[in-house]
C-alpha cells in the first residue's frame, strides 16, 4: 500500500536550501519514491494554514518511506535542510 510523505517547509537560507534540493531527488528515486507535489501555488480553503512550501512524496510502502528517511544519503541531505529551513514532515499510509 502506498505511503505519502507530506512536508511543510519554511526556508530561512535559500542558498543553502538549493544544496538540499540538488541532493534529494536521487535519494527519493533510490527508494522507489517520486514527487507528487514539489512547491507550487497553494490556496487555503479553511483555517489559517499557510505553509511557505509544500512537498508531497509517494513511496510504495510505509517501510520504503521510512527507509528513505533513515538512509545514509538522505541523512546527509536532511542535515542541510535542517540548517536551511524549518520543516514539518509526516508519513501517511495511503488507501
């Protein structure tokens, strides 16, 4: 069953964040993941939710998504992102 990683990002250091975005796609592909949403325009329908940047990734399973997040390659990228941005990230199992 598919799993989705939902990410809300507030970028504080755009230059450093560019380094993160250069590293990340390969780490996702190596775990059979793909981008569903990568930034783009958002529109709030209810509430006061207004993330600066939203990313949604799809993986074949919760295990694949978790394996990606804990992988050595993504850990390197994650450390860069954590310096460049404030992030909320969740894995959600699909239906």
